């Protein structure tokens, strides 16, 4: 391990680290533009020049490997002059339009010029002009401002896996562009806005809407898929102005998906801001909370407890789920369901519904089998990790399911589930490769579990996991082994709901039975907590209470609407696919008379004469821990012991299907986002537009 | 480029993107492609991009239509954008249709000091086009290029694959007229210098 001195401080670093990284470890700041810790090294901005003894010219610290006995100075007159010179050159063609630039206030070039630049430029010729490019509905370009750091190109090539961006021409004529003005087709494209060190790439929906210093930032969690990416919600007043990623190397690294980044405008439209009751005229009438609760109490009076069912949706926080579960137990119903998509997952054992390898663990895998899943749409950040692993180690990826372009080579075996049986029996050509892998992993998508034979597929997958090295011990008490069995949940609430047991007990009805019982009049009332993804036609004849934040599919058929809060408007606990318990904070107030969801259920319980035993958020959270002690540990993954699951029976020879038709519209928020509608039209070409009701 | 026998100046129709809606290497070039690909290791086939683009450009009459870049990148299994970057980076690849003779006047310092600007002016006046333009009959395209590596014999001009060195206005225009009238031209030094051998003390002054 090389030892070197930087600014008279000695440091020993790992082999292969650069001078810049060594300086970072010492807390010495070196200004950079092209260097980004998650991207390959380009070394073209020259901003990170430092002085190295025995070298007569400054060196680019981002590209120079730290080696034994180096003596580096970062604060000498030579370095100061070099930095000033580099900045003067960078600013030659950079417009002085900071006052009208969206990056102003959070611009690397602005900050670094303030700190290291000179006060005047000696350049008195015309600046070059570069035509702006059309990068699609999400990214606004102002190419005059580009300083050619090539971060966006490297991001597209390396992280997103869509080599669509490039630098054409050279020298002063160099321009960043797509091939013939093509829209960027990545689910992660918005991250280019973050990594652009200047205002060349900015957010189109956010353009000219606000200044960074006017916004207040709240840490939160992505609820639009199951990954639970760390996000930051920026609000001004009550309005969410933008959503940015927070760094979390265990989950999303520095990135977030375009859906969570840009769908926030959906929070403004079609909101439920006051309670509604459907009158005799079959129209919804706005009423007070008292009246809405009164109507529910009046209706439920005549209905026996077990004639009622509850279904929770995809973006519900654990607090609301536990409140509803407790309420349903008090009412005397065991018909509770969180699998509104009809997935055949059970709530036990825990390893049967988690992403056991963990997202960071994907980097350790040496074989990846995808079953009935399209990770690019179901969890773009899991897909980015698989790609990262592919780039680092050449991870071979094999897929059984519908074919998708994932951004790395995939050996597509077909979409017939019977292929899995052949793999299990060792009768498939892929088996040799599988036998030779030390850390294989499989990802079971919802496309494989949303089937009639979902439990048999789980059984088959468990047998495969045990036969090959997917799971390396069957002794449940051993936790420190490789567990390559993964289920990719597509929703933010699912793992939390399963952890809390929001799933019918032996006597309870699941989704299918609830639907059937409604037509047979055995279920007379249904409580939908943010559940919009079910076939509402089948529910219609029951008394429907809809609690949620958008006037979407559920509200359209509801008899009583209780306006809840969206994820940005309440403190909430979410469990991600790995089983990581994460907290989102409240960034803004809910609109109108809408309330936090657990409070609504708590208030309703009182009206029904079944007072829930908690009054504060702390008490609800204590109740979460009481039901499942896992909720006590935030931001860590507690590995689930390996146990038996699944049910042995025949697999149907029906091909696996994709579960997401349109990446940009999967929930009640994104369905009402104008930006997402534009993406569906322009990026997906309009053919796959979501079947939005009404 | 294979030496084209110089013919009398007859108008030539310039090709356009429309003429190259699809591109594939000719039978003859297909053999060369195989030979070129053999020069690079199996997993480094992408390195063949420069010779292949060059071959494609020669086949297309001195310029690279989009379809040719697409065909080459597809052949090498590299992203289209990478091929486009390479083609735009090198000024030796022409992305727009070009005349039969590409007259490239070196304008970098040594040639400039030795009178390349006069050569340029003389040529522009003679052909009645400006740098970057093509004559109406499609015979000549004139451009100023950066250093072509013949500084010892500056000023130098490259016409297609041939170098003409130690030029002055007169000798340069003679070459252009020779081409126009279909005569053989003399490549290399216009003053009979052997290679880049030094001249006698006052010889270059006399010139």
C-alpha cells in the first residue's frame, strides 16, 4: 500500500487509488469538473491540477495513481496559478448568463470560479455559439454553457447503458449531442442533470420555476418502485418543486429513476382535498369529516365484521397499514389483502418475498438468472447495479421471460416457464455454466408470481436455489451465507405490508375470494387504502370506502372518499425490496382537508366505537415494533433465514408476461403527471400508453 | 485512393445522402474488410474502425454518407454514436459530398510562413470557389487543413492521396490546370528537391 504526503500530511492508501482520492480522505478539497466518483476517469477538465515534487509541471490529480513516496502540494502559488488559468480557459466560451441560468446557486463552475478563479477575463473576442439539442421531454439543454467535461456521455455509456450521447467534432468545434437529435431512451436520464457541473443540462419541467436557495429540502424515500431510493424533496411553500437523489451506496448510489424525479407534478392535479360521500343521485358530494365518518358508521352498523374487506395499495406507509390492520381486527374481519396485483406471495417465511442478495450484493454475484422480470422498468436502480456488475466482472445474465433490452447482454432462453423445470433437472445447456458459478443469483419478478401457479413457481425456484449454489446452506440459523434467491417486488408498500402480515389468515379471503364474495354478497363493504390497481368493476356492488390522495380508479367507484396524504406530505415508514426499513419525512402539508393516513383511520376507529390504542406517531411506531421487531432497525438489512416455502404442483405452460406496460405511468401520482404523459408519448412512442381510466 | 487516371474535365454529378440510402461494401472491398479485420485481435475488432471508415469513404467517392457509418459500426458491433464521433473527429473523413479532386491546402504555421495564404488566394481565384466549396462541375473541392506533416517542404498541398510540395502560386496553378486538362501531374517537390534534403544556402531564397 503506497504511502504519500499531501500538504505535509502523511497518508497510506489502497493500491490503485488516485492522488485526488487520497486528498479527499485527508479532507483536502481539490476542485473538479470532469471527475465523478461513480464514473470512469476522463481527466479532460484539468481543474484538479496539483503540484508534485520532482515534476516540473502540475499533474492532474484525478488521473494520477497515488504511489510510494509522492509529495503533493495543493496550496502552492503554482497550483493557484494553474487553477486560475484553467478557469480562465473554461470561461472563454462560457456565457455569463448566471442570472438567467437554472443552475445558478448550485453550479460547480460558479462556485469554483468564486473560490479559485480570477476576477476578470482577458478574452475579448466573440464567444462561440452552439445550437441547443433536443434531448426529449425531461432534459433542457443550453449547449453554450457546456464545458465538455463529458460526464453525461460517460453516464449514458456506463451507468445507463444507452450509448446514445457522444462528442462530435473536436477542439473548439466539439459538441455534445445524440445521433441526429434523438430523444434519450433511459429510465435514468434525469441523473445527467445532476452530474452536469454547469447549466448545460437542466430539468425541463423545473426550468425557470425556482431558485435553489428558495427551496427547503426534506429527506424522503422513493415510493414509485420497491427499491426505496433515497431522495430529497425540495418544496417551496406547499408545492413540491423538484425531487433529487440523496447518496445511499447501499441502495441507489447517486442515482434515482426518472419516474420519481419527474412525476411530482402529478401531486398537483386531481387531488382529493376534502371528504366526499356519494349521494342518492349517484354523484359525489363534498362533505365534512364528521359527515363522512357518520356515513361510514351508519353503513357498517348493519354489516357483520367478517362481511368487510380491506385492500392496501402500492404507496402506503407502514403506519397506515398497521392502523388499518388493527382496525380490521377490531371490526372482526380477516379479509385483508396487500397483493392487489394478485401475486401469490405469502407473508412467511420472510426470505420468500425479499431481495435476499441485497442490492449492493449484486456486485458479488457471478451469475444472474432473471425469471419473468424486466428489471429495467420494474426497478431501474437494480438494473443499473446489474449493469455495473456486468461492467466490473462480466456478470453473465440469463433470462427466462419476455425479452427486454436491458442495457447489457442477456442470454434470453425463452419465455416458457417449463424451461425452469429443465434447468432444475439439469437438462438445459445453461446448467453447466450454473454449476460452475460460485455466487449465482436469481431474480424472480412479479411476472412469475402474479400467476395462478405462482406458488408452484416459488417452489420450483426454491428447489433450484437449493440444488445449485444460489443458497449455500439450508440451515436456517446460519445467516452469513450467500443467498442468491431474490424476489423483485415492484411496489413500495408490499414488503412492509407483508412484514406486518397484511394478508388474509387461513379463514380470510384473498383478492380473488374478495372479488367473488362481493358478487355473492358475502362481502358488503370494502376499505381501499390507496388501492387503485384492481379491477374496480368487480367491486362496484359493495360499499366502497376509498382513502387516498388522488381521484384515480378507486375514488371513481367509491361511496365515501377520505382524503389522505401523498408520500411527500406525511412522515412514513417504508420497507424496500431488501427488507430495509426506511423513513420518509414530511416535506409539505397535504392539500385542503386531507390528513395523514394513520390519523384518518385512528379517527374513524373512534367513530366506530373501536378506539385504536395509539394517539401519536411515536405510539403508532411503537406498535409497528410490537408487531414486528424488524421495524426497530432503520436503514439496515436484517437477513432473513432460509426456510421452506412454495407448494409443489404443476407449472402451467403459459408464457411469462411483463407486469409493467408503461414505465412512466404505474401509480396514481405518475398517471396524473403531465411530464410522465409526455414521456409516454415521446419516449415510448405512444403505442404503449397506459390505459388510464377516465 | 487508387490512382484515378486523370481525364479531361467533364462535369461530374455530385452524390448525396439520397444516393446512399443503404451501404454495403463492394465485392472487392469485402475482401479488404476481411483482411483489415484480421489485423486486430478477436475482442479488439472495434479498432478496425479507422481503416474501415476510410475504405468506405473511398468506395463512396471521397466522402462518408450516414449509411456507411451505420454499416461500419454495425459490422464492428459498436454503438452508432461511437462511429459518428470518430467520423466527425478526424478532418480526413468528409461527411458531406465532395468533388473528384479534394485540394487540401495546409494552413498551419510553417506553410503559412512560406506562403500558403497566397496559394489559397490564387486557387480560389482560379477555381472561382472559396475554401470549403466545390466547383459547379463537381471536379474540385477546396479546403484549408491543419498540418499535413510536410513542413520541411512547405508550403504543401494534398490533392486526394498525393502531396505537392515546395509550391509557389505559379507551380501550384500549373498543377491545377494540368488536372483540369487531363495531364499527368508531378507529385512531390515542385523545385526538384530530393526528399527533404536541404537546399544550397541561397537556393530557397532564389525560389
